[in-house]
């Protein structure tokens, strides 16, 4: 009876939905999830989906289903999962994240679960976005992976590197979260390479940069295999993913022509970048003088210290040792900040950043644009009024990224 009442309440709130935007409901849902009020989160996700209509990203349905499952409302959870089985936006990545999602543990013994998964898998296959997980490198006995996603339309011979990173943590589920606008790029014929790098806290920012350069080199080296032009590669990402995208786009392209691995003998440069709210200057955070790489306790409180937990190899002891010297840490921080790598030969850069971002100061993007302007590099900055640190607040401009790629990858 409780489940029926909750499902009915979900639909009785229809009139309220029209008075608020979909993003308002999604924010409410995320707040409720943080508070572990799963019923409130589920109902808010449902309201957001109704308000957004046909434009709703496939991951929103998964989020609603997950919240209902956590609220022990199995019927409603299956309802939203069932809606996904008829969606043209469903991909194999999304299905895999449903199959492996801990939120759905209490559904897996339900007699409906196996049949539902079969439907999801079949629909994802029929939607035609061919995906393949690739190993682009290895380190410390582990594989570095990316997911190649091919367009359903005729390929245009160009590639977009999608940096999957938040807080310099890379996770497979991040591909699902970004699917809602990846389809815009795929539908223009681009091939997407969603790249996962070695994550914090085990690996710090310099390691992430090295991984991403390796990923670009891998795509370029195998351009023939992927049927892309090696000189028409763009890059994108949000937050930490935006930072790493700019590091790849702007840093000097030192090619080791004597490298043992032929992949490392090609360029890691890209021809265009488009990013959301990127950190750009770790030495001046929010204004001149706040050196984040040496603000250890502050960064720990933010939960991001792993990203700047710099280490160097001690050959004598054969261990990695923490870099504690503040001058050395500042040097590494500068080397890891895009604003210090700008030069006149850099590719075009498009940035969107909200003026209400409480995570990455708008100052970071403004400083970046000032440096690009001074160097004569083509750029575009959109400042979203009231925009917070979420891609949802960057719409509809977020969907202009594909036009930026079209313009600069001719």
C-alpha cells in the first residue's frame, strides 16, 4: 500500500512541476540524497523528469529509479527502469551502470530483474552506439582504459577526447553522467573517446596529466584504425576534467622521438578545447596569493588533498616520498596550472563558468581568458548568471560546444 501511495503522489504533483524548472527539482533531489532522504529525492527526480520532458537525459531515469530503490519502493524503481527500455538515448555504459549499481541490490532478487536487464541490453544494442573499452596504457601493473563510442550517422573522421574526471577522480560512471550531451556530438559524426585516468588519492595531478597525454597519443597513433584524421582532435571536460583538458591543449608538446613505445613518439596536442568551470591557477585560487598546493589543511577539509599529494621517486630507497618543501610544491603547482602554459600557437578555447560557483571560483576562468587574449589565442567565455558547479546550470550554452568543434575542426 505504501508503494502505491508514493507512486500516486509522484504523479499528483504534476501542477507543481510546471512552476519550477527541471534543474530546481534536480537540485532538490541531490540535496535530499545527501541527507539520505531517499523518498524526497525520488519524488524530486520524478518532478524534474516531467518538467524536462523529451529533453531528459537518460541518466535522470536511472537516478530516479535508484532513489526509489533506496527508498524501498520497488514498483516505482522498476517503473523508471522500464521507461529506459524504450529510450533511444540508452547506451551500453548506462546499462552496465544499472547492472552494477549498488542502489539496485534490493531489486536483484525480484523476479522482474533478469527480464528487465535483458530488455535494457537489447535496447542499448539496437540504439546503435557501438562502444568498445580500450587499454591505452599500463602502469603499476594496471591498465589505463578509455571507451570508444562510435556515431550512428556517417563518421566525420574527427575525434573528441572526453576527460572523465571530477575532483581529479576518474570513474566509469562518469561516462553515463555525461551521456546526455555526448549524443549531440555523436549525431554530428564525431567519434568520442571517454578517457579515465589514474585517480586520486592514489595518483596526483601530475600523474593525471601524464595519463591524459598518453591517451591523446594513443588515439593519434591509431588514427588509421579508428578512421579519424590525426590532426582533427578536440578535447572537453568539466571541473577537474576541464583543467586536464586545458593542460593538454596548452602545454608544450615535447615529443620523445626515441621512446621505446611508438605511441609515445607522436604528438599529444589537440586542435580545439571546450570546457566547463575549470581550475586554471593553483597558485592564486579566487584571487592573488592563495596558493592551494601549500594550503594543506584547507584542501584536506575540501576532500581534494589527494590531487596535490605530490610524490617523487627515491631511487635509493625505491619508494615514493611526499614532496614537503613548499618551494618545490609551488613549482609543481605552477607546472600543473594551465594559465602558465599559454602561448600564441595554442588552439581555440571555449569556457562556460557560473558566477555562483562555490567550488571553482569564476576568477579562474577569467584569468585564463585574460592570458589567452594577451597571447592572441581565439577564445570564448560565457558567464552563466546564477550558475553553480554543475553542468545542468550551463545549459543551453553547453550544447554549443559541438558547434565550436565544428568551427575549429574543419
